[in-house]
C-alpha cells in the first residue's frame, strides 16, 4: 500500500512515523516472519518476491569508536574498510548488538535506518542508485518499507558510497 503523509496507521513504527512526518512517498510490505530463518534480509526478499539486490539490510558498525549505520543489499556484505573511508574514518568494526539495539531503539533483524532513537551517521551503498525503489526494514521483523534511494539518503543524511561487496 502506498502512503504519503497523513493520519498515523495502526501498527506504525518510528520509521513509518518518520516517513509520514516527512511527507515521503513509500509503501509498506508485511510478511510472516519465521524466527528460525537464518537470514532476516534473505527471508524478507524471498517473502516479498524481490530481487535480494533490491532489499537492503541495516547494519550498525563502529567507526573510530562512533556508531555508524550502513545500508547494504541483503545479497552481499558490508566492506568495513570502505565504510570507514566513506564516513571519513580510519577503522571500522561491527558494533556490539546490544549497543546497536539500545542506540537505535530497534531489535536486531528489525533495525531501520529511519526513525532511530538517536540519529547516527549513515552510509548507503551506491548500488541503491541502480533501482527506482529499494526496501529497508520498517522497524520490526516482518515489516519493510519501499522508497526511492534518493529519499532514503535525504531522510537519513546518508552519504552514498560503494560500501558493499557481492
């Protein structure tokens, strides 16, 4: 269902509220999440019938000691060295999952780049530009939002750079 700013819908998440508040054009897609699924992102792509290169996962890393969000296709992985360079840092490592959850306000597998408790520096993989729309977590396992990569970058203040690898 396509949404644009308006009345808050039941079941909204902070990510959806942020999109509505910004007046963004987006669609919400839900699916039955299987807790036994080995990969949240691959599960989302399969459940939605989407190319995994069009469904993006939100990862939280630490760049020079500061938490940083990386948004990359579920079909690949994050290049930590490229992420550090993209945000002007020297070293990057994956963040402690508890710190990521506490800082973003979301649970692992449902972390959205939008509507986080505290806005973190964000990098979006450049491959997103090759799609008219991409899907990212809406802030809950089993819930995705679809929007243009340009809108996602603008709403998160993301730098767009080649931070993913196949």
